[in-house]
């Protein structure tokens, strides 16, 4: 009897998700950029997974920290081994909503300014963020763009004294997604 109940719940959840028209990407883009007078550091990740539900405005992102690519391989190794500790904290996630989703007409091509709010988890620490963005409805799907600032210290990322003057206290994050209808 208990097994039947669990199967019924799972099927109910699955049918709810399937009934909604979601959009997905597996190759979204996120960049972080650090500027100091001594050095600029940037890294790109082109393997970001994301789903957006136009009916509810729900949006979810997930990425592997190890997928950030740096110009200098030594920076990439230090980033993964010493700063974000990719072996202990392999993923970063965002779960949130477009708070003004009712302003977006997903049936009409166009560009819509939006506000996104949710929980960003990096290095095992979860914090609420709120930022502006753009939703662009196109014939092939949906594009999403945003930018915001994070502080590594807010996510318990320790920067050693020896390189502290080379890494900014605040990092610029750029997000660009191109979603297709989920099949």
C-alpha cells in the first residue's frame, strides 16, 4: 500500500511538470570578472544548465565550478583547489522567480525588463539575491540576460593574503541564456 502511495505521488508531480511548457538550456553562459589595479581576472562557463517556466516565472540554474575556464591554467587550478574547493563544493545553483513575470507576454516577440529573486548557493553557502534582467521572447524560444555583483567573502571563500591585492572584493557576474522548448 505504501509503495502504491509513493508511486502515485511521483506520477502526480511528474504530470504537473510535463503539463507546463518549460524551456531549457544545457549550454548557458556565466562569466565572472574581477578588476584590480594589479590584475584583471575573468572566467567563462559555457556549460550552465537552466530551466524556466513561463507560466510561473520559476527559474533554476546549475553549474559545475570546474567548468569555469581561465586564460591562465594556474589561475584555474588555484580557483578550483584553493578558493572554491571544487572537490568539496562541485556545483553552484540558483533557484528563484521572475518577480514581475506577469509583465512578460511569452506569446509576443519582444524584450521585457524583469526582476529576478532567489537563492544562490556557492561554496556551500546560500544567500538571497535580487537583480534586474532582460527576457527576450524570440521565435526559437527565450533568451535571458542579467548581471549582478557578489562578494566571495559572503560565500565563505577565503582569499590568501599573498594574492588578496590581485583579487577584487566584489566580482561582476554576467548571465546569458538561450532557452529552447523542453521536449
